[in-house]
C-alpha cells in the first residue's frame, strides 16, 4: 500500500466521522459546524446531554473527566432513546457509536430536569 493510498483512506475515515458528528449535532438542534471548534464542541455536548454548561470545566480535571465523559455519554444515549449499553458503547467506542447515531434513525428528545445526584 502506498503512502498516498493510506492518506486517502485515513482522510475518508476522518470525513465519515466528522460528518457523523455534524449530523448528531444537527439532530439535537445545535450547529453542525460546532464539531470543528475544540472547546465549543464540548460545550455543545454538555447542552445535548442536558447537563449544565459549566460541566465543560470538569473535562479539564484529570480523572474527573473520565467519569464526566461516561455520565454525558449515558445522558446522550438516553436523549436519543438508547439504553445504557449504547451509552457505554458511546463512551468507550465512540468511533463506532457516533456514526450509528448520526447516520441512523435515532431521534433526539431534549432531556428535561437532569440534576446532579
């Protein structure tokens, strides 16, 4: 396999994943271009999950960010009417589960009344 062929393959996979993320944001009523802006996309993920926007700060605290990532993945799965297994998959294997949400038929339902427990 030539270097140019490998670059084209990686580029195609990256485009596939970015478009999937764009579609997930669009389904949730957020701007799809937000997928390209590094910290803004975490802010949008917090909004999509129904968590307060200040949770964005928690992504920058080592070890806490792992737990917050899991909680937000579970909330996003719930917002798209998926179960906890899908949420776990979204957290661990996001490169598979984000395209399933983006290209699939899942419909977004805005979470209501989520609070810290």
